[in-house]
C-alpha cells in the first residue's frame, strides 16, 4: 500500500484556517487576562486599604479602651469622695442634733 504524496500547500492552508478559527478565542483570552490583571491589582489595593483601616480601628479601639479606663477611674474616685462627704455631713448632722 502506497501513501499518497503529502500536499504541503493543503497542510499550510489547513493550519492557516485553523489559526483563523481560533483567532477570536485568542483575542478573548487576551481580553480576559487583562481584566484578570486589573482585578488582581484592584484586589491588592483593596487589601492594602483594608489593612490600613484595620490598623486605624485597632488604634482607635485601644484609645477608647484607655479613655474608658481613665473615665472609670475618675468616676470611682469622685464616687468615693462623694461618699466621704456624705458620711462627713451625716456625722456633722448627728453632732449638731446632740448639741
């Protein structure tokens, strides 16, 4: 059995036609790669902003916690002072009644 001669022109024509048929897919692939790169860049920017905001929130949270502790301390001090004054006032009233 003898193989027919190889037709190089037919082969090249077939390759060219095949390449043309995939051309729109290659363009789509390139377009989606560009969109993916843009999305990855946006994602990186979003992550950076998220980290910055998270640090700000943590700093603010620490500051608020510190303020609350100071506030609670001051309130406790004044409460003790008021209680002392109330006791002193009651003692004075008792002394004044006894006289």
